[in-house]
C-alpha cells in the first residue's frame, strides 16, 4: 500500500485520518456526549409532557370535541388518531430542530438550513399521518375484537408491514427526500457489480444519492426487496473515499443481503414489538382499572386510550432496547466478517472504518455502558481490531501452507 489513498474524485487524502489526534478525539467525545444528552433530555421531556397531557385528560377532551364536530364514529376516531399524531409531531419539533439545526451545525456535520429542514419535516409528517391513522385504527379494532389478545394481533402484523415498507421505501418514500442519479464512474460501477455477483446478489441499479444536501456524513446501503433492490452510495461517501474503501463498505452491505439480515432484523423487531405490546397491554389494563376515573378512560378501545398505550409502550421499549441493540451488533459483526472474507482486504477495511469515524465524527471507543445501552453497531475500535485479527489469521494460514505445501 502506498502512503496516500486516492478517493473517487481524484483528490489525494491521507490514509490515516485524525483518530489518533487528541484534539480530534476530544471533539468526537464532546459530540457523542452532546448527542447523548440531547437524546436523554428529549426522551425525558417527551415522556413528561405526554404524562402531563394524560393527567390533564387532554386526549379525552380532544376526543369528545372531535366527536361533537364529526358525528360519524369512524371519521371521528380516525380524526382523533390524526390529531394525537400531529400533536406529538409538533411537540417534538423544537427538540429535533435543536438537534439538526444547532447541534449538527455546531460540529460542522450538517449542511441544511432551516427552511429546507422544515420542508423535510412537513413531508415526513404528511407521509406518516395516513400510516399512523391506519395503524391506530387497526390497534383499536384489535382491542375491540380481542380485548385480551390484541397485542398478539399487533405483533403478527409487524413482519408483513415491515416487509412492505422495505419494498416501497426506495421507490415511494426515499425519492421524496433525495435525488438519485446513476453512478457515473463506469469502472467503480463494474467493480461493485462484479463484487455483488461474486456474492450471489442481483442488483437492479447502482445509484448515488445527494446526501450532501443535508449532511457531511458518509453512508451507503442496500434498499428494497426483489426487483426494487438497489445499491445506494451517498455522494458524501463517493467524494471522500477511495474505490477499494467503497468496495469494502459495499461488501459489508452485501453481507447483510447474503445473510438475509433484513428478515433477521424484522424477526428481532417482531419479538421486540411483541414484548413491548404485551407489557403495554398489561400496564394499560392496570392503569385503566386503578386510574381510569382520573384519566377519563373507562375502556382501552377508544382513541383517547392510544396516547396512554403509546406512553406505556415507550417505557417498555426503552427497557428492551439494549437487548435489541445487542442482536444488531452481532449481525453487524457477521457482516464485517463477510466483507473481509469476500474482499480479503483488511487494510482497505481498516482505512474505511477510520475514515467513516473521521467524517462522521464517530468516537472510536465509547464508554462500555453507553455502548451497551445505545449503540446498534460495534465500536470502530472493535471493528478495526477484528480486521487486524483477520489479517493475522490469513498470514498465519499462508505461512502454514508455505511450510507444508
């Protein structure tokens, strides 16, 4: 390997980024700390505001007023669900604005201004509201039909809904937020297609997304199922990473495809939803029995009960999140191993991990408790150590073959 790596745009950059620089490490540590503080404050504030709204019976008041305006029961119920979803979105808007427009700009990671950001938020709301209305109505219908087993019906619906979303996302949702163009680098496109073919994966397209409209962070991913399956490279990745680094990052994504990790993650998500919904069901029943009069909730099959179920489900989900993150980290380690075995290029993998950490300001070795509680991927330090171990094992294997041909 030479002392310089040349990214796709032809500009030379040092092989070793700033991970060993104490000033960079301190900055990455501050960024992680500030992100974590934001997350904890956002969760605590959201739970406190939602709990106060429940204590003041605001969902019940809203449901009764909507029912007076809209006498048709189904329309009033759907409108109440929409009102709750829109209210939650509006209450969370200041926190998201601080994260995206203050915190990310403070560390030089965001390129988006206020008006385009608000437009994205509104588009996300408009896309989410019909889905939330259908899901809310489905939950209420399940509670009416199976008052003691509705949580199981909700869980059984999780997998097909997640698969449908994965199929539709690249062709319906993603184009509303980013522009896509074919990869113009023919040599890199041929290399990536050959690599995908070697892994036994058919790819419909290799696209470049204009992530730089919003962020300086690098990313690449597979999107879609079946005929909608495509490789998506962020322009932030394409402009800053060398071709062999891009290839090894894609090999990691190919590992997810070969291992059918989308379905594994859907299975994990379904298990998490099952436990979360069951806990929310048990807690909501007890809350309705004990505090139903104060909350104005005699039954759980009315729209005003959805905020309570959501609030309790959030608590349950937080308790289960570390286990889900542990499963995710295991899946990511397996994809890393696949990438190393497919490419045989541990050096490129290590450079790619270091460059990802540098460009995304990702602390390479966070405190273990934070990592266990919040991180869905292995740490950069762990991934680099695994790549070095892989390289040592390959060298040892070649040496053994040379000694005993």
